[in-house]
C-alpha cells in the first residue's frame, strides 16, 4: 500500500472517530426504536434517509464537540488519543468536517422525514454544540442540559412517522432523559480526577460523592415508573412490562446499595456498565413486544 493510501486511510479513520461511532450507534438505535414504536410506518427509502441523516446530524455535533474540547481532551485518558488532542489532525479540518456534515444532514432529515423532525434535529445539534459543550467547564448543571439532545433521537424517530409530538413520543423522550442522569453521574464518579484535571465541572466535584449517589437514586426512582407508561399507553404489552419491572428494580437496587453503603469507584463503574445493559434490554423488549405496529 502506498504512503498516500495509508495517509488517506488514516485521515478517514480519524474523521470517523470524530463522530464518536459508539455513541452515534446508540443514538441511531434509539431513533430506530422510535420509528418502530410509532403508529404507522415509513417507506424503505424514507427510513434509510431518516436514519442516515440522524446519524450525520449526531456525528456533526460530536465532531464540533471534539473541536471545542480539543484542549481539555488532552487531560482525560479516554479522550487524549483522539485526533485533535494527539495532534494527528489540524483543528480547522475537524471544524469544517462538522459544519459540512451538519449542512448536508439537516436538510436531508427534512426531506427524508419532515420539517418537525428536522427541527428537533436542529434543536439537538445546537443545544449540544452551543449550550451543553461550553457549559461543561462552567457548571455541573450542564448534565441536565446535555440530557435534552441525548433524549431527542427516539422522539425524532416517532415524529418521522407521525409528524407530531404526542404522548407516546414524549414518554420515549422522558425515558431517555431520566436514564441519562444516572448514566452521567456514574461516569463522573469513577472519572472524578480526570474531570478535575480537564477543568470540567461535575456533580461529584461541585457537591461531593454522597450528593451524586443520592441524585443517582432519585432519578432512578423517577425512571422506573416512567418505563411502565409504554404498557399503560398500549405501545407495548405484558412481556415488556415484566422486563421493565425486573430491569428497573435491578437498576434501582444497584443504585440504592451504592448510596446506603457509600460505595466508590468500582460500584460507579459497575453502575455505568449496567446502565448500558439496562437501556439495551429495555429497548429490545419494547421493540419485540410493540403493539403499535401489530
């Protein structure tokens, strides 16, 4: 392979890494879940364009997040090898890549889905890049702001089908919003020193570990009953309800044990990984037991 081919391959790989593929894949899965659960359906081409445009919008926001946080990323183990903090890529390349991706993806979302879905995509993009990212170095309240764009994808999937924001779509949004807080808190607890070194604010740094564990439990207390609403709304059936109850009580139990026993980083890391398994299991159960699509 020639040196130029190797260089192009490396550049392509670095550009892809700016989109944070693992995070984008999670967003794509929840968007697809919203499409599946909504009453009605999209044609094959419209579904493909909607999913690709959503992935592009999320990838653009992530690329610009990498551009803005290129200095602080040098101080965190999980981000210091990214293209910008490692010096493999010029900042201007990441900036133009993110802007260009957004310029293509948002209009495609309007064409593939509808204007409402594109508007929600624009809201997610702007709030993540212009509000959440700058706030991370100023206040731990950024966590709540960041949960909004993170919760919009399943609602976007829903509105792509229905063309409106209604109760079912709002419930999906609320589940994702409430789930993100314990997820974020767990990360902030076991990466506390890295957040401090990077100059980023977090609940553990501003209010302490005990307050973080307490908030984690409180949001789980709100999350568990919220996950029962798809059954009440007849979006999903009894099998989903059973899975939601078992997963929810397990998640809540894990959080409560950490709170009452004042556990530290190993517990926080376990809670983080369980949060991923929880969301995956919940959405699989929702999609398999959906009554909306017959």
